[in-house]
C-alpha cells in the first residue's frame, strides 16, 4: 500500500513542471531515501513475523515435551502478572 502511494507521488513529481530543477531533483532524492526505508522496514517486519512463528512453534513443542514444567512456568507468570511484574 505505501509502495503504491510513494510510486504515485514519484510519478507526479517526475511529470510536474517545477520552476527550479534542483527542487525537483531534491524531492526525487528524498523519495529514493523513503523507498529504501520502506523496503528496510518491510524486511524487518518479515523477520519479526518469522521469529514470532518460530517462537510459537518452540512454545508448543516445549509444552508438549515438558508439560509439568510448562504448567509451573505458566503459574509463575500469571502470579507475576497479578502483582504487576
């Protein structure tokens, strides 16, 4: 979605008749920086999503292989949450 918006803005700037070509060049350079940041953010989000999925899988496996320990850890966690920790 944001990529589409940035592409529309870039297209409008490239087609616009600007009195000072330096301003147009500066805007285009800023858009390039913005596009790079959006790509970096997307990669970061993809990595976080993959890590989250891996963590959930590990928790399920831990619960299955260590049910008593998982139950105790759950109880401790719940008690800590009740006291605001």
